[in-house]
C-alpha cells in the first residue's frame, strides 16, 4: 500500500527543523507484518529512516543549485531489514552472536535486571561486582542475583564500571530524576556554536549529498556507527578511529563499517593526539558516541573543536543524555529499553520482560543523528556557523513510549532477507542488509565493503 508521509515522519522532520512542504516528496510502501510489537516500532523506524532520506534529498537539491528535491521512497520491508542489519549479517555463512552469555535478563530477589557484557572488560567488571571470579558462567551469576535486589545490583555493577539496569515500568522511569532531565530536551538538539562563514560547496554531488565531505567517526555500538554508515552511503569519506587496545567487536564492525575506512589511534599518546589534530584540521564533521566525558579530557568539547576547526559539524549521541544523575553512565539499547519501561510494556503473557523486535532505539537514533548532520550542512550553506547536533537513546525511547500501543502480537516474523546483498570482503563472503531508504538518483549500495579495525592508516583518502 502506497501512502504519503506519516505523522511520525512529520514529527521527526519538525524536530530537525525541516521545511514541512518537503514532506510531500515522500511516499511509503507499508507492510504491517514487519517489526510487530506493542509499541509502534514500524512507525518509528519509517519516520527515522525517512527523515534521513529527506535530509539527504534536500542537500542534493542545495548542491545542485536549488532544483527540485528528489523524490524519496520508503519501503517498510527495506526499513525493517536495515533496522535488523546485525541479525541479517552473515560472514562466510556464519550468523553473528548478538549477545554474549552474560548479556541477558536475570531474576533477582525482587524483580529483574538486565546486564550487558559483550565486551571482555564489561564482563570482568560485572563478575567483580558480583563477587565472582573470571570465567564464572550463567549458572553462578544466576545464583548470586537471585539473592540480590535489582536496584542494589544496578548501583553496584555501575559503581564497578560494568553495565546492569533494573527493570522499571514506564511510570517509574518517568517519575525519576533522569527522565525529568530528558523531558526538558527536544528529540533532536541542534544549534550553532559560533558564527563561522557560510559553507560553500565547490561542486555538485552527482546524487551524493556528502561527496567530498570528510567525517571523523569516534563512535561505538550501535547508534553512532549506524549514523556514520548512513553518511558513508551518501558519499562521505568516513574514517573510523578506535583506540588500539579496544577495537570494535568483529561482527559489529563488519555490519556497521560498510563504506568506511578504519584506523587505530591512541589519543592518550602525544603522537596520537597530534595526528588526530591533523585529521581534524581537514574534517568537515565529527561524530562521537562515547560515554559523555570520555573524550572531553582530550579537549574534544564542542567549543574546543569549533575553535580549532571553524565550520565543523559536531554530532554527539549518548545513552541517557549528557546531564542529570545518569548523564555520565554507559548504556546500550537493550539497557535503555529496560530502564525506561519498554521491556515491561513488551513483556510476554507470563510477565517475563520483553524487547523490541529490533534494536530500534539504536538504529532510529542513528538515522536521526545522520539526518541532523545533513540538515546542519544544509543550514550552513544559508547562515553559516559551526554546528552541534545531539541525541540520546533514552529521549528516543520517550518519543516511542508516548505513542499508542497495540495488543501483544501473536508472533514476530524474522527480518526480510530479500533486502540483503552479498559481496567479497576482508572478512570473506559478506551478506548484509541493503540501505533503509532510497531517493531519485541516490545510491542503492555502499561503495566499499567494511574492513577490520585498524586496516587503514590514520589519514584521509
């Protein structure tokens, strides 16, 4: 069924300060069978992907001298595949492991807690907080947690530098101090940092709005890499930079690294920081996704970056927002679902906490972040200024929770495999999800496959 732009897309586009008249350029093929849930995940996904596509089409028009904005087409099945890209990934036919054995829900003495231990250092900190030795398995963890309270576990694990979140109902989260901080924020926070001159594109993009744009990618799982993957699709030269001792997990790099190059750089080392400064001097966009405060110690604040590179677009994504009692905490999509009440809403008929049919907070926030970058570049051509764009997974969750709910679906179908492609890569034969959106004259696939962390030098292509 072909439909015009939805209210969800109109809301997302308004949050990006987009011209509402451009919504007429969007059509959508709906499929109610994908991303089934109590919460309207399918609508959120289409809205976020659609906003990114429309922002890209708008910038194509700007670069081409102000002609008609290319028509945008959304297909719910393509969007659903993109939002489940990590589940559709195959490396030499092997399906990735989405969550490690200690990343799951656990019963506690008074409820439920969810942990995240995909990275070895997070697993080590979790086990230490629980008084367990290295190598302890699910049975030992379950035995400890059955004797502990959920909120007590949450605080103890976070104090040890690990990740654990107690299950809350939506009203419990909304009554808490961090939710109050987020309520005061727009879905997309965007504005000028300074009065840098207007951006002038020297050439048309040939359907690629970001041709010639250089993006420094300082992000980790998953929203930030999704955003920069979208920017790479749209023609940007994206250089992902990771610390040498902590490369991205291989399957996640294979999935979210499409179109990018990858370098290792130690910002804590004088030579590494100096090289980063040289990269920054030629960058147009910096995207960060680390815990708030983690990069600021290197002077990578909005004002500091804009002072060193006037005209920069800085895009930042966090789990919980950048202020408030949880502002400095680490977080992932699965944990934000638990804290904000999404897991409680999606509980099964027996009352076990549930999850969305995709990591929709990560993917949705990622597409909105990419859209924010595109809109910032467009606005720079009109009024100049270094620009700052900020989003938070928990703020996206609040947007989703404010939407109408449906009955618990009888079943959740697997993501559509027809919206995938295969290519050779450094990983071997790679199957991956195709882009979530298309627009007239735009790219249908990434220009290059993903590469392992550290494959490339810390230099622009």
